[in-house]
C-alpha cells in the first residue's frame, strides 16, 4: 500500500493541521517526517482550539496511530507540555503515540546556541524561532547528535554531558550576552526525558514497512512549507530540514516508489513569518485587512505574519518540486469583501519576464506582474456545499486549476473542521 503525503506549498502556516485532522478518518497511521517544535499545527473542533508542535495532528482520533518519525527533532520539555495538554482533554495518547528511536533530541544548549547565533547576526538575522532546530540538525549532520534511542543506553548521560560542554564553549565563542541557568534548564530537561521514556519507542522504518505490507493506510504529515525547504526554499531564510516530498522518504524511510497521493495545501493569499524575500507582500490596507481577518499570528512564535497576494509563480514551483496530485485551498473566507483580487502570474526578473522561480527573488531583482480578478462579497463561513460558492470564487479556483494543472479538491471556509468543502 502506498503512503500519501500532505505538504505545505508556501512559507508555512497553510493550515496543514486542520486538513490532517479532517482526513485522519481515512487513515490508520499519521506520521510526522521532519521539523520540530518550530511547527504550529492548529486544529479547531467542538468550539475549542488546539495547537500541536511535534505530535502528529491525528492524535485526537482514537482509532489512528500517530508516529513521530526519524526526521523529526524533539524537544522533550515542549513535548511534555503537549502531552500534559492532551491529558487534560482525556486523550489516551499512550495507546496511539509512537516515537522513532532515530529521531534526534533538542538539548537545552541547542536552544541557547540558537539564541546566541541569532543575536550575533544583528540586522542579518534570519528570523529563527529560537527553538534550537538549526543547531540540532547541525549536530545531526555533524554526527554529534543524541537520538531518542540513546536514552535507552547506560552511558547516555555521559554522551549528553560531553555535547552540552561542547555547546557551552561554542556559546562563549559568539561573545554575546546570553543569560542562562543551565542547571535549572537541565532539571526540566531530565524530568521531560523520563516522561518521554514512558512512551513507546520503535524502529520506525520497520514499523512503516510492515504497515504498508499489511495494507494499512498511512498519511505522512509535513511541517513548515515547501518554500522553507533547506535545498529548495528561499535560502538562507529557510528551516533546517527538507520540507518537500523528498523529506518524507528520508524522514520516515519510505522508498520513492511507495508514495501515492501528494496533497498540497496553500492559502488563497500568501503569508510569511520572519525575515526573507516576499515578492507579493502588501504594505497597504489590503495587507492589513488580510492579517486582521485571517488572524495571522504565528501559532508557535506569536509573531504577526506578513501578508500579500497569491504568488502563482512560487506556488507552481512548489507543485512541481513535490509532484502534487491534489490541491487544497485554505482561508478562502478571508478574501470575502475585496472588490478585486490580484494573482501574481509572472515576474519581471532582471529585465526579462519569467514564470519560474529564479535563484534569487530579492526585491532588487524581481518586479511582480499581476492578473486581476473580481472579488466576492458573500460570507463563506456558513457554506457547506460547493454549489453554494459564489461565481467569482469559482472563477478564482478555475483560474488557479488551469494555471497549476492540478485539481483543487478542498476549499476551507473557516478554521473549524466542519468548515470544509469537498469539490
């Protein structure tokens, strides 16, 4: 049985958590394959809002197994807080949550290193979430990292101590004023490690292989967005993992020929958190309206998101890189009330008109070419059928489908799982 993938196609915050939650009833296993607590997957149902950072978004469905794969980096302290919130809501996560032994751990000193590195960059900072993600992936590729399976070994604390000491020397090298009490941080860390060890650790690639062999349905859940991919994103303003479809292969141990449907999620407009180029960014009343109506604040950082018109050049690129087979458009309701809408269909790049994403999209290199369409006034949030959607919205969707050569199967008209229209 093939593994289906669910990916964000922009700079993150597309609404992946909601769609995983909506689709989970079709799957036996939900598996996160990359990223860490820099993700913020928001789910809304029964009048309540839930934010997950590391735990897969299928955790609220008691019949689904949830796997944190080897490509994920885990902060035990944040993970424990997530578990505590699930326990408050009577979610029996011990039966349905599995952790890959090959997933790497974020140490307290990784977070401190992240803060020191970002502080040292001054105005050149990349807008890190300061969760220790980058330094943890650096230790992973540098072959210094500590993995979940290491905590089962008798000498793991010696290994921890050696790495933490190395990190402290590196923090001193940055020569910035970072105040911290490592002893206090370690107290919380080791308490959280004990909680983590009470969960089920598995050899996840074998688990996935046997699940596929026995006909189980699996949905691989990505974090962040394709334009934040370490290789294919707007480098260096990216995350430290592969957020594209390829990341599911390395982050779960899935062979490329075992990938089935690739669900690509995008907002009806574009947002970005933190630093980095953003060709369609708006600095006017339209951008302010998008941010206010769309409640555009980061679920992890709380930072306000930059807003702009839909960038079809970047979206087409993300569809190509991921091999997207179905699209899902989020937050169509936020655009209600705009008299006209703009869609970026090409760039003027160094004097030439192009429709592909070039190497560099800094403002001095790129001017945006827009196609304008009529907006709609109707409130979409109470609509439940595709037949109820206004003509102007259907025209918008038809235009996108034609340009992207991919069907838009879901239109989200609100944050609740019920506010989902299947086309």
